[in-house]
C-alpha cells in the first residue's frame, strides 16, 4: 500500500469531505558545460508527496519531502481556522477515460548512465567547436519520474515520464562579441540530436560575426521557432488563462468568439502531441487532457483553466491544472495552477526560404532576450534581439545585424501575421513553458538599434 493510500484511508477516518494525495519519484541527471568542457555532472533524486484537503469548502494543503511523515493530515488541519471557505468549490475530479500518449516514456532515458550522459554532452560540445568560437557553455538535463495522484472520489492515476533537454551557447569575439544558441528537447533518446544542438549554436554564432547596424525603422520580421517560442511563453500564454481573462487582465478580455488575428494563424494547447515536453494524458489534478484551440483561423475560441478557476467562473476545468517541476516535468506543488501543456502553432504551408524570398525589407531573428509584458492589459511588450539577426533585402539575406530592441503590441502583431512556416520544432525556454512552433513572419514591426 502506498503512502497516498494511507493518506486517503486516514482522511476517511477523519470524515473529511475530500482529500487529494499526490506523490512523485524523480531522477535528474545534469551535465554542466563551462569554458568548452564538462565542468560538472550530478545526479539528484526526489521523493515527495503533497496533500490537498477540502473540508467545509475550506481548501488546505501542504507538501513534504518525507514519504512517510506521520500526522501529516493533522498538521494540515491545524490551519483550518485561518482559511476562508470557497463557497463556489464543487469537487475534486472523478475518474474518466484517459488517452495514452505516444512517446512520452523511454526506458533508455530512465536507465541512462552517467557515462552515456557525458558522451551526449561531449557530442554537443564537439559539434559546436570551430576556430572562430572562443567559448562554449550549456547544459544537458535527463529526467525520469513516476507521478501518482489519488483522491477520495475514486481516482487513482499514475504516469511514467522521461525528458531530455540540451542547450549550447557558442560565443565569438573575433569582431564584436556575438553568440549563438542551439537547443533540442524531447521525451525519447532516439528523437534527441546532440549534433544539432551544437551545430545550430555554431551556425547562429558564425552567421552573426561582423554585424551591421540596423537603422530604426519598421520591418517585416521573421521569427524563427526558438524566438517565436519565447513570445508564446512570455507574451502570449497568460492572455488565454481563464483567471487572467476573467479578471480583465488579458488584452483579449471580453473578446471570446471575436476575430483577434489574421485568419492564417491558429494557436492551440496540445497535450497529446507525441514526444513533446508538456504532453500528458491527465493534468496535475487528474482531469483528462484534450487538445483545444485558443485561436482558430483568427478567432479567439478557447481559454485554459484548472478546477479552482473554472468553478470560480461557473464552468468546468479544461484539464489544465499544472504542478510544474524543475527542470522539466511535474512536482508535488501542493496547489495546482492553470497553465498550458504545449502551446502549439500549427504548421503553415511555406518553407523558411520561401518566406525569406517573399520579404523585401526585413529581419530574420533567431533568438530573443529579456522578453516581458510592459502593459499586459493592453498587450504591450518589449524584447531584445542581440545575436542571430540577419538583414533581408529584396528576398535575400545580405548581412548579419547588430542588436535591436522591439517594443510592440500583441494585438497588433496578431493582426499583422503574414506567413506561417512548415518547420515546427519543440521549444523549451529556460525555466518556462514548452511550445511547438514553426517560423512566423510578422509585418510592420518597429526595431530600434541599441
């Protein structure tokens, strides 16, 4: 009998209205790369539990890194007098049909050795090496986890997951300092390419050497997948959260069912995408997941929520309760939060080269930094492109570009999407949300040299 079983059994003996118990066993192997060599390899193990109690409409919770802590429920119940009832609360989820998701667990990753992890990291380093590269840094993370969730409504689900993520930063000081980044993330070892991680960083860095000043002006900007993934994570995502939307803090509040973007653009949350970082059969409170469009052919069609926010707004959960873990996967965060699983821009019909050829005056941007909303209710945001910038004139890349700052507006950006590529990639920004996106071209974006 598991500790979760013990918790639920005790909750019934205490005559609690509802109880949820979750546990996770997590193994993390991390290889850190500094000054073009492996600086550290470490292995961490996590075994933790969390409990959420709902009694008399009062929600109480706690987390423990002791998998057999005694009197855990009693300690949580001591907070009852300080908690206000949430009268809108309905119930924890009940069991339902759960779909199995392909390529989310790989025994080769679950049983990987430290020696093999070092070999993979060295492949990343070697493929980024070049005479003009002065420094290589980065990391490799390999994670396997067993997640279990049970509640007093009869739910008992478990999920085994694996993840591998790699990042290389290549720096050059042959002229002005420039850099390039290469990333890859997947759920299976077979889908992970350490060579691409290094070679992508090398290519971006080498193609950024001797950059030319970019004049302040409006350009058609082509965001490559890694750059557009940053916009999805840090600018787009919160606007489709039911909590943000209902509190009038989304720039699309009250626009459900309205056209908000060019009709050639769609955005969805896809938790069933095989081999993708955020894919899972059930969310982190046990509700079955399903793909849903947030924008469909230009129309705002969906919002994401967990049970708490859904009940607060008189609707049902969309299956988007999250307990995000580090560096990837789940955690035993005691209270879930609403969050997307995989923000996905469906592929368009154009290749990246075709998009470039159709651009008279533009910038190709491979990487963004310091991306954040500056006036979220209106959709204003700021970001910086420092390397990985290419100047386009009359359908041809003519020169690398120097750093520029982009201050723009999400509502305006969506209306001015000109092309969507067919080169989708799994993207995971540092400490952020996973996304799946191709290259996207946006018209009339002002860029200011730094």
